C-alpha cells in the first residue's frame, strides 16, 4: 500500500482523536490550576518558614492516588510516577520561592 495516497480516516478514529484532544486540553488546564494553587502554598510555606517538601503528606497523596487509580482502572504505578513528576516540579517551585528571586551577575 502506498502511504503517499491520502485516504479517508474512519469516522470512529476521528471521533476518538477528537475526544483525546479534548481530554488533553482539560489536563493542561487542570495542571495549570493545580500549579496556581501550589504556588500559593509555596508562598505560604516561605512566609511561615516551612520546608518546601512535606514527605508525610506526599506519602499520603501517593497512597490516595494509587487507590483512585485502582478504582479508575488506571495502572497505579503509572499514577504514582505521574504524581512523583508533578511533586518534584512543585518542590522545585517551592524551593525557588523560599530562596527568593535569583540574582544575576
């Protein structure tokens, strides 16, 4: 079969791709809202002199997310990796907030 010849895609594939695109957009906006909230947490932690990370809360969140993933038929290991990636970025933001703006030479 020649891949250079355009062909019509099945309507079901088009529908599913549209659904995926909508879900991806929702994920981006949800992540943006989450990071807005965690930025506020970072400011509060800095003002209160609290450390950027909270290992006990992070452990509770991992357990909670793994349970939610299990209930949603999502691989809990994947969910945990996804949360770990987000938490790592949040902690980095909190450290930046706590250390103040970077001073350039």
